[in-house]
């Protein structure tokens, strides 16, 4: 019996839309978001290969039908997120996938260009939400010269409506129209491949590192790689804050893709500005083991980073163990990793650290900690039994006995120990 195929709209829109009044609840919103993503997957397949939908019981749509459903789905998704608790971002991600898909569907469908230009403009003044934007660069194939000219004209008209900022104002002005104009100016600069306009619109007054990186990102987008590398380096050297550190990752990636011979010098610069086990490992990876001593010297003032470097990059748990004691390492999570690595070398010493960490986790009376702690004790005791001799087992059993005595008035903990058949 041949199954009847259903229209694309009937397969997708019920997954996108919702009449639920419970979307303010975190779990309900997440469930709705997962359904929306399922619907978006159908639409992405419809744009890429509409005939493939037949195998899923959906009629192969025409480009115009695909666009109509994508357009309706996008409008519905905006209404959904406006009344949902999207703390997890699941619904927002579905909305963004639809925003990314819409210009492709519009181009395939040959949507009237003037009408599309007006819709792209008016989207930014929807009463539902104002935290999504449409990219004229993505819409350029669908808009063509006619649509882009109309869109530019509407942005220029909007710009004329905005009064100049008063330099005497004590507080910065918050005007959504101004944000929209700034967004389109930036994206039109990219669309025009105008380097000077990109610098002007993205750098603003250059007060923060992120704006320097914005310039680098836009220049990379238009293929001006040398300039993008220079601006990414400038952003990474702006200061030592998190924005500069993020820019350094862009600088590193661009060098790796286009100037690999410059990586050793960049790695050294990054290590000096943000000393860490990761930046040290990166320097060794591109410059060789001859840099190990330099990295250790640089990390000496950061015990956790030095121990992590010695443990993960040098793969020398004995050295890391000595460093941890010499520099009074205070990172319990790192001590746990170090003890596991050191266990084959000195089971007694490693197990002493492991049981100490379990005891620390039990200092606060919290029943949620008891079962994980007991499971850890079981694993530690198994390691002790596997070790040669009885000293390691004696350490564990002594620690368990001490915990039983110290917390004898915690019946839940005692019960957990008994259930695990620990001494």
C-alpha cells in the first residue's frame, strides 16, 4: 500500500508553532526547542535537496513552496521565543538556523526584490523581539542590485531621522534605530569590500580590544588576509584582558592557515602574555622540545599551570609531583589528576592524596556528596588492593575508619559506607 505524501507545511509548521502556555517553564521551552530543530532540519533538507524529502513521507516542494514555509516558520519562531524561557538557548539557535536559511530559500524562489528589501528592513522593527538581525551580505543574491539599492535607501532615510548625540549627555543614548543603522553600515561595508569603511564602522573609537578583532573578522571575510592578521595581532596586543586573549586565538588560527612559519614567534608572544599550560604546550608543539625549559621558567610563578604542563605535555608525573609539593599546589582537581598519574610510581603516596581529597569533599554535611565519595573510596581501595604489599590498603582502611568515627552522627553516610561493604 502506497503511503500518501504530506505537504512540507504540514510536516514542519506544527513542529515550529506552539499554543502552550507553559513555555515560561525551562523544561517546556527546551522540549519546544528540540521540536523546532527537527522542523528546521526538514527545511534545510528542502533547500538543499527537496527530492530527498519523499523518503520521509513529504511531498517534494517547489522553491516557492519552500520559501513560503521557511518564511512562515521564521515568523512563528519569533513569536514562540518572545514568550519562552530560552535560558538554554535552544529555541534561539533554532531561530538563528531559520534566519540563516531564509536568504537561501528566497534566492531559490526568486522572491520580488523590492518586497524582500522592505521585509528585511521591517524585520528589525518587529514588536515581538529585537535581538535578531538579518545580514544584507547573505541576502545580496536574493536582493540583487534593485533590492540592495532599495534597502540602502531605507537605511539612509532612517539615519536622517536620528538626532545627533548630545556630547553633554551624562549617560549613553539607547536608540534601537541607531543600532540598526550601525549594523547595516558594517555589513554594507563588507558587502562593498571597502577596507576603509570596514575599519571605520567596525573599529568605532577603538576603545576596546573586541572592536579591533571585529575589524580583523570582517577583513578575513572579504579575503584581505594580510590585513586581517595585522588587525588580529593588534587586538591581541591591546591589553591582557579576555578580549585580547580571544583575539589572540583568531591571530593564531589565521597564522596557522596562512603563515605557518610565523607560529613559533606568535606562540612565544602568547605564552608571555597569558602564561598557561595550554600556551606552553602550543609553543612546544610548534617550536620543539627545546622550548620546554623556557616554558617551565615562565610558568614557575603559576604552580597549577606548571604542574599541568609537566603532567600533560612533558608526561612526567614524578616531576609534576615534586613541583606540586615544592610550590604548595592548592588545586584539588589537579591534585586528583596528579595522584592518578602518580599511582603506578608510588601507590601509598598517591592514595594518601586521594583519600585526603575524599575527606575534604565530606567536610560539609551534604547527602548529595555521600554516594560519589563512597564510590571514589571503593575505587581507591581497589587500587590499593591491586598494589603490591599491604601499606596502601592500610592507608585506605585507616582513612575509612577515621571517616566512620568522625561522622558517626551522619547516618546517611554510614549507611552508604555499609552498602558499599567498606570496612
